[in-house]
C-alpha cells in the first residue's frame, strides 16, 4: 500500500506540474521559426556542466540517454526550475527581459538489471516580438507557445558495463503567430493570426558503456540517436481588417476565419557521441558532440526569405569535483563542484549569418537529509546571435535550481 501511495502522489505531482511546465519561457527573436528555440539541455546537474550528458551514476536520472536508467540504484524524484535574464542589443538599442519557469519533473526507478524513468519537460519555446517601421509602412510579427515532452524510458544492462535503452516521447503544445501589416497611405491594415496545435511521438535509442581503466580511473562513453519523425499539426487561421493607431495600437477589427488544411511538421533527427574519464565519487571530465538535422525546419506561418535553416552542431565540455564525498567532519568537503562550457550552432541562418550560441556554467550540489538526496544550484553566462548585419545579440544569465530526492523503494521489510 505504501508503494501505491507513493506512485499516486508522484502521478498527481506530474499532472499538477503539466500546466506549469507547458508555459512560454523565452523572449528570443530567434524563436521565430521551426519548433521554436530549443530549451532543454538536461537536469540542473548536467546543465551546470555545460549540458554534457556523458556521466551517469546511481542517484540521478540522466534523461538525455535512456540507457543510463539501468545504472540507477535508488528511486529518484527530481524537480527543477530556472530564472532567465536577457539583455537584447540591436544597432545600439537595448532591451531587457526576465522570465521564471518550472523546467522539469522527473522520476527514475531501478529494477535490477532494468531501470525506468518518466516525466515531462519543455522541449522548445516561442516568444518573440519583431517590428519594422520605415517609409510609412509598419510590419510586426509576434509569437508565443512551444512544445512540451512527456516521456517514458527503459534501460537494460546487457552485461557488465554496457547498457542499452529506448525511450518514447510524446510531444504536444501549440504555437501562435501573429502578423500585422499597415501602410499609412491605406486607411486599414491587415492582421493575420495563425495557431498550430502540434502533437506526435518520437523515439530515442541510447547506449552507455563504463570501463574500469585502473583501480581508481573509470571510462564512460555514450551514444544516442533520435530518428526523424512526423508530428501532426492542426491549423487555424483568421484574417482581420484593422485600424492601426499612431501609437501602433489596433482598433475595431473585421475578422474572417480562413479554412486551413491540417499538415505535418518533421521533428529533426539527432545524433550524439560522448566520452569522459574520472575517479568514482571524486571527479569526472568529459565531452560530447551533437549533430541535429534542423535543415528540415521551415518558417511555420510567414515566409521570410532572409530566414533559412541548416543542420546544427553542438560541442559540450564539462565535469565535477568532490573533495571527500564521505567526510564526517566537513560538510563543504561533501559538496559537488561543477563547471562546463558549450559551443552551439543553432541551425538558424538570418541574412546569410549563422546564429551561434555560447554558454559557460558553474554549479554546486548540496547533500541533504539522511539519504543521498541533494539540492543543485547552477548559473550560466552566455551569448546568442550577433549585432552584425543589424541582427540581435542576446547576452543572458540563467540561474538553475533543482531538488533531487532519493530513496530505496520495493524493499521487502523484515520484522522480528
């Protein structure tokens, strides 16, 4: 009965968190096309190491590779959130945005040679406001929404050191794009609103290998592959004749709903390789290379010829250090110190300029309670885009926090 109650509590927590996770959590103009700006790079412990997801242990569910679930020895419940502050700069003009969001709710469960995990997290986010006014003509594009993933994954230990895994991910969400077109020489402007409700499955295959190199040193290697898949898109469109005021506001509208056929959008494939080395419970350093087929993406509603897509590549480096994980005299010696760096080509090309992203992160893992639970804090300083060619450069600070609870479930109790 105790186990059933625990599962019921976790299920309720996931349902309550659904609306909180599925929220708009970006203000980037580069979220305009495709599925939006990719937001999720793993749990806080991984994000604090540059998003490097090679490392796997027995107390954290590494949701970036389903094969690692077989390494779990404790049931893990993890919830995380972040605060983002971004300074946007374009041709000398500056603007600041701040967003707080719940990032993920994750459960990992060990079962002998098997391990499982389920949960949800925001995959992508859309949140932009683009405006151009010149020669009496006004053009404005705005967008909100994004995709959320609910997943169920299973890992299996084939033999000592080698795990394989499979994960099913259900994507859902909606993206709303709005365009306003107005000419001072014409009495009325035109407003077009497009909404796309997106849903569909994709799958992730994973492998993880651990090899002892010496009495202290250990090698870890990982690989994941996500085949491309088609997501279903239910489309809605309306066009309105509007009166645009001198301040850019919109007056009385005559709205016409336009029938739009449902369609499909291709979820891009993803391939990753990682390699790292360290001493168990002491330190670890590793790197990861990711290739993503984002060239299949398109501008969803409005065809802007200066925005195209190419395949994305990402390089992530990071690691951690624990002075003495089992120290009885110094709490600070049991803290995990993390750091990392990432270099990413987002796959977005604006006016012939590839939009790149850079991030440098630091983090701390604080042990709590009698079990091996922990609170993880992290901060990332980064930059996206450039001010060249009158584009927008984003300088951002992300602050992460998560609570990771661990316990032994499904133990047969003995009573005297």
